[in-house]
C-alpha cells in the first residue's frame, strides 16, 4: 500500500478521526509532507512555518527515533511504520484546540 | 507514625511472613526480595489518577516507606478513577484520604505525607531520603522538574503519563539510561486551551498505567526482570495494543549528557513558557456578559442569538438551546451566522468561547460576546436544574 503512519490521539481531530494514514514517500520527510497534504489541518500542529518538525514531537521509523537515524532524510519503504509521539501530561497535550 | 529501626527492617515478623506468603513462595521474590521491598523508600508524586493504583499496590506489596506528595483536595469528579479515595472522602485532603486507605491495606508501611506543591525550592531536599521517585503528575512543568531533580539526585524516575485512552511508561534517569529530556528536550508551547472536551479520560486508564509504574518500581527494588530503561511503552487501551519504542540517552542532553548545562533546578513555569499558574488563557479584551444579565435580557424579549461552541456529546449532557457549532468547525461554518445580530457565545467554562469570540470579532462580527463562566456558571447562577459536568 504505502508507508503506514500512526496518528496519536491528540492529532486525530485533524485527520478526520483516523488513527492511521497510508502515504507514499522515499523518506520520512516526504511521507510526513504527504501526510499534511492529505490532511491540511495537521500541518501547523506538526510542522513550523519553515516546514520543519516541531521540537516537542518525536517521530519514529519503526521503533527507532529518527533523530538518531537521518532525521527527515531517513529512507523509508512501504513495509515501514512511522509513529508520531507527542508529549502528554494528564489532560494537557502539545496540540491545543486551536482554530485556523 | 512508627519509625522503623534498621533491625526491624532487616527481618520479617511472623505476621509479615504470612501476609506476604504469596511473594515468599516465589523464588523471584523470596525472603531476600521481600526484605528489599521492606527496606525500600519510594516517593509518589501525586495521589490522583496514576498515584492511586500505584500507592495501593506498592503498599500491598510491602514497600516499607511510601512518601506521598499532594496538595490537592478530593473532588467528586475524581472518583471515576482515583480509586484510593472514596465517596466519603470528597472534600478531604487527598494526602489524608490516601494515607488512611494505605494504612488500612497494610499497617506495616510507613506513609510519609508531604502536603506541599513540589517546586525547585523543595524537590532536591524531598528526594534525598528516597530511593525511587514515581511521577504521577499531570502537567509539563512538574514533569521537567521531577526529571531534572531525579538526575541531579541520582534517583530513578518511574514515568507514566496518560491522555484519554492512551498512555506512555518508561524508567528515566538511571545512570546509563536516558532521562525525560532525552526524549522531549523541549516542552510544548504555552497557551494551551484548557480543553474540557479533551480533558476527558477513560477511568481505567490511569489504573492500567499506574500498575505498570508500580510493576517497574518493584522490579527496580528487586533488581529483577527487564525494566523499561531505554524503552518507551505506548499503551492504546481502546485497541489494547502495547508497543515499544527505543529510547536512547542523548549524549548532548543538557541534564544527563556528558556535558550537562543544567546543574541546578530552574524555574520550570518559565521553561514551559507559562506565567504564574498554568491556567486558562487570559480573556482580557474579550467582551463578556454575565449569565444573570443574559437571562434578564432574554426574558425581556431581546433578540440575542446563542452560539454553543462545545462538542455534540457535551450538548447531549445539557444545553441552553444554543445553536451548536463546535469550535473547530467554526471557521468553515461561520456563514451560518448573521453578523448583524447580537451573538452570545458559550462553552463549558468560558475558555473555548473566548477564542470563538476573538475569531468572530476578527471576522467582522462586532456584536459577539462571551458568556462569562460558560454553561457551568449558567447552572450556578441562573438554572440550577442544569447538571454540571
């Protein structure tokens, strides 16, 4: 199919409640870029104005943190799973209920 | 409270042997293991959702000294998940309620109560007399405070956190393992809307994660099994899936790395960008109307359009007949509104509606104002038959 991306609960309001997404991409960066194209409301929560991943969000390729691989340039294939891991603390999360 | 001398904690009484027999007959625990538990001193930060199951099971297991830090009071809405407190405890200090329950479960445990808010001024001192710290808190500044204090004190930090029906668990701040900052070097930005809708949590969830924290604590004390060091456990209770991600110690971590720059506790509210209490965003400058005033004007027959920006499931709990457009949908559905009319916007407590009013005013709705205190205030001051939630 494509690369599977697991969407954490706090971000599901911006993906039409979907908990996973399937995207194309040769690298993690491409996959995320395609993800926010598919779900535009997700963009400002995941990426900053320069299109870089927000620092309080971690991204894993399979079970490895991409910071320790090649960050957004990490190559990805169709059998891979990307997991977005936000910081959570009780009722608070990194992704506020904002309006555009 | 009895204080335990070294001689006492070096042996088990006949009573204790009988109590812990199911531990003692397992070679993985045995007399040696039970004595380790008896001699252990664990500090539980928080006697709430995570702290409840944690403290209950650590006491049952025979951890000799349990410190509890909590300054809060038992609230009726806590009972859905904070099982260390009962209905008769509503209004009591959580510390007292928890200590009573724990003494009832196991009078052999010395419960030390710390009726204080954990802060940079007291954390290091507090942590000093304990072996393991278990973090059951619900806000970012305290997470970072506990983490840093654990690293600086050389005490492991048994971490658990929850959100709605998902949780995370790990063991941070061991000598060779990562700390919380290795995973999340930067806190999320401030100005979070206190989203009442998002504040919901499946009652069982802190139970699940709190027990995982208790398990990890016991494993650390016994020195057995494989603790979650360098491992982030992700729990999805709805799917009942458990996943694990690898955590690495960040050699450049400012707290636990090879060249630490954080060598003392800092101002964590400032670090997380919060001024004063971590609370709702200021509604300064947003025009407000009090519930009594709105009621008076409606009864007088004035033409006021009520807009409710809560979620559909909240509308089902109670409503005042407002037109429902959830906050997140407002930009797309703003054409349903008439900017020539006076619009009063409300939500549960006034936070989301303030954002809505700000948005509407910026979009040309000059007659939009916020119902101060939301539907909860309406229930308090105008119509007590409306349930609170």
